[in-house]
């Protein structure tokens, strides 16, 4: 399962209660009322546990966390950065 699929599954199961039919790649979580501030913390914990890196406070911005697309891009950037550091 790729990063996008893992994130989508988590959001659908935990915030949409299994009904992810209307959830698009670029659906804004905040604008659509899908995830509130407490939900963002749950999402961050999931990301950290699943992908093995920390999300810094300054990374908690809509450009990183407000849609499946934004989160997938954020995770890809973090993984590439961590790989570069480890190489």
C-alpha cells in the first residue's frame, strides 16, 4: 500500500467513518469540516507512527496537512530528506 492509500484509509476510517466516497485527492479537510484541530493531532500521530519521522510544529500548516494531496507530498519530502541525511 502506498503512502497516499495509507493516509486515505486512515482519514476515511477515523474521520468519515468508512464513507469516503466524496473524499477527493485535493479535498480541503478544514473547508469541508472533515478534520478539526484535535483531528489534526490524531493525524500527525498516525503519520509519525506509520512513516517513522517527527512532524515539527512549524510543519503543521495547511500546505502540509489540509488534504490527502498535501499530506502525501509532505511525507514524500520528509522521506527524501531523511534518506539524504542517512546517505
